[in-house]
C-alpha cells in the first residue's frame, strides 16, 4: 500500500515542530544506520538523546491518533517514536530497505516494521531535488508532498531520497507495526471499509450493508494479530 495522507499536520503544528527542531542539535544520520545503509546515507538527524525528538514527536503522535485515514490504512499496533531528518544541498540517501525489527532507543522494546512513514515539514518549492522514490511491483513512484502531508508505504520496499540540489528538505520519519502483518490483507480491509463507509448512507437495503460489514469483521478477525 502506498498512501498519501494530506494535512496530517496543520500549518500551526508544522510551525511548532519547526520551532522545536530547527534550533536543536543535529548529528550525522549515518550514526543510526546499519552497515549497508550507512554506505549510501548522507543526511542529518536530530541527536538521538535530544529532548527535541520527544517534544516534536509528541505533536506528530497526537496528529496520528486523531487521523482516521491513518488508523484505517495502517491499523497501528506499535508506532516508533517519530524522528526528524534534514537534507541540505548535495545530500541524499541512496537505494536501501528498512530493517525488519527496530529497537526503540532507550527502552528494551522493539517493533516489526511493517510500514514506513514520512511527514514533510517544508513545502516542495523551498528545495530542488529530494524526491522520495519508492519501488513496488508497478515501478518507481516519486513522492514530494506539501508541508504537513504524509506518505505511508511498505517498509520492505526499496526506496531512496534523491540528492537535494537547492535549499533544505526537512521531514519526520517513523515506522509502524500493524495489527495486520500482510500488506495485501491490510489493503483489502482498507478498501472494504472505505466502500462500506461510502455506501452505508445511500444504500436502500440496510441488510446488505450489514452483511457486507459482517464479511469485513470476519476478515478482520481472521487476519488480525494482537
């Protein structure tokens, strides 16, 4: 599933995040990368012990908890605490994949990365390049969204951030462990729920909607792991 979630953050929330992170201490992004990823990674991230990660991350987490589209599409069980990165001119992140099991810093907890997410924190007109390119069975998809928008995509897909040639690209990133592990099953549930929500107010036969909802619930029961 590749899903654009518009306006996850309001302009006020974006501005609040930027006030917090812009003045914080940044570090070389390769410090948090595995061996293979570090060879192609060139960006900056907030220092892992920075209070700004927690403060700005709380804003992102609050927005996620109130976003029905995210909850329906991702079916989140665990969400990795949002981090923040910055790409200046000449920086990029070559083709890579995300680690399957990710340890939550400062805790004994870990999660299975089923979905990856990027929330853009500045507008595309502020920088050139910096497209997130995600490969799936249909080929590469270029993503460069408005400030506050989020892209949700399978964590196992190959992806990259193309070189920034002007300005800076600033974003939040994190991973989600879903209650539904399989991406195709998750997509079917999302589409079925979306159809039910659209037809329920207009279909003359409420029994048909009830039957369709029953099918949805039984698939949910079969595929959910909690």
